[in-house]
């Protein structure tokens, strides 16, 4: 069984007219089956890309700037390791 799916932004999650209406119900269906979703993009980790990542998995691991930045939302960056 698939446990993790990486989702690109431009041309995959977001089309010419934004995020299609069918995307978020499909995301919820996958999450209900225990599939984790992580955003992976060349975009910076702010703005719309950050909002998409939080919606895909608010406690997940997401990749921005073509791998230069990896954010783990489950970890508070201000607390010691």
C-alpha cells in the first residue's frame, strides 16, 4: 500500500485556473485511507505554496525551493532538538 505521495504544485496541484475543485475531496479520501501527502516544489516556502502544504498535511514534511528547504511542520523551529 502507498503510504506517502509527493505532490508538485505547478501543473499538478494547481492548473491554469487554480486548484481544481476535485483536488481537496481527493486529498481527504487519501488521508482517510492513511496516505500522507507532502508538497514538493521549486517555489519558496511561503504564500500559496505554504498554504497548500499546510492543507495537504499540517503536521507533515514538505520540500520547497527544489529541495533547498525542507519544512517539518510537526517540529517547532524555536524549540531545542
